[in-house]
């Protein structure tokens, strides 16, 4: 519940708050978003698996975001598109996490169904 | 207690994520087309109509110019002072670039190369044109035109959006530019043979096909816009 509320507040803030991130840094934001999305999905997966630990989640979130942005910055400096590595890794992990989440949810639903059938019988 | 604080942290992180995503979406908002297709068609039609109108008006101007010439001629033929004045007037017109002129000179054609063999799309930069005109003037050119636009004292050559504006007419900088100049062909051409001349620089940069042709009969048309002083007051 609290995460959803947080998400809503963030969206509202993003819509109405006038923050000016300097244009030079705006290229790093997409990579940071990807990193953040990846850790949130990872956190959700850990939660479903019952292994969720908030300190790992929090450190992973900020660490991923910072490293992704730093990589993108370094790539810009060296004129090598290193940010592609971040995009690739986080992208594939996103899909992985999503696949596992899907499986977990489906198996949960299935086991619930089975239980209900057993109750009926 | 620990559960609540960890939930709070997750909430904060979701907030940051939501903020970043919405911020980014707002930042790269793609510009929408201001006009619908139908409006676009209408605008194109309007532009064409206006072009037609302009051409007709230009024709009218020429007609009136002819009538003025006739009147001047008839006055000049009856009166000696008038004929002297007419001569002077004609001379001044030539000097001001208000007449079609012809004579020996050169023709420079600059064609930006925009095919596959050239990696970067090349465009003519308005300052290059200014440099060329300047060079021509210093080489003693007596009349200059760029793409048929006569270069006179009040000619502007400047970037206007995506096009180059010369005498209030707009030209596409990725299209060929033809610069004509009347003067001593050898001197005019020689001005661009120096190693640091603008043409050589353009050749070195690449992406342009530049031709300089000498000719004994360069035709340059007159300045075809209205020359009018609103603020200048004459004093003698």
C-alpha cells in the first residue's frame, strides 16, 4: 500500500514540481530510470519469494542508479557508448525478473485454486 | 516497527522512481504538429495563391516601370535639360543596381553534396556567402548576384530559420548557390586561387562541388525589391 502511495506522490511531484535538472545531465536520467526499475522489479520478486530485505533493496536501488549514471557519464567522457552496457544488462534483468514474477504469481493462483477445489470436495 | 520503516523506505523509492519517470516523460515531450492535414492543405493553397499574387504584382511593377521609361523618354526628347537629367538618372540607376546589366565576369556554382558518398549532410553557411561577396567586391566586381538576387547596398545575407535570406527571398542552404559577378574575369577568379581564400577553405572542408566559370557575357538582373527610405533625410 505504502509503495503505491509513494509512486502516486512521485508522479504528482514530477507533474507539478518545476525542477530544472541541467540539460547536460538529462541524458543520464533514462539510464538511472532503467536501473531504478530493475531494482524495484527485483525487490518485488524477492518479496514474492519471501526473501525481501529492505536494506538490500535500498542499497541496491541507490547503488544501481549511481553506478548506471556514472557509467553513462564515463562513456560520454571516453566517447564510448558504455551506457549501452547498462541498458543491456538492466533490460535483460528486467525481463528475467518479470518472467519469474509471472511464474510465481501464476503458481500462487494455481495453488489457491487447488486448495479451493480440495475444500469443495 | 522495523516492518513499517522498511515499507516507508520502499514507498520513498517508489516515489523517486515515479518522479524520475514523469519528469523524463515531461522533458522529452515530442512536439505535436500544430496543424491538422486539412489545415496544412489550406495553408499550402494559401501560400500558392500568395505566390501567384506576388508574381502578378511583379508583372505590374514591370509594366509601370516601362511606362515610366516611356514618359521619361518622351520628356527627354522634347527638352535638352530633361535629356541631360534623364542620362544622369539612368547612370544612377545602373550604379544603384536597378537595371539589368551584362558584361565579362565569372560564375561560381557551389553545390552541396548530399548523396551516399558524403557521410555528413552538407549545407552552405551564410557567412561563406558573405565572405565570397566580400572577396568579389575587393577584387573589383561591379555587379554581383546570388541566385538571381542582385547584391546592392541594402542586401542582407543571413540565416532565417532553416533557410538563407537574401534580399528577403529565402533559399534552401542544401541547394546549389550560383554567384555571378561582373568584372575582370582574371582578377575575380584569381581572388579565389589564393591558398587561404574562402573557396579553397570550402574545398578543404569538403562536401561541396565548387565550379568557377569565366565568361564574357554574364547577365545579372536588377534589384527587384522596393528601395525606399523611411528615415533618411537628404541633405546637400
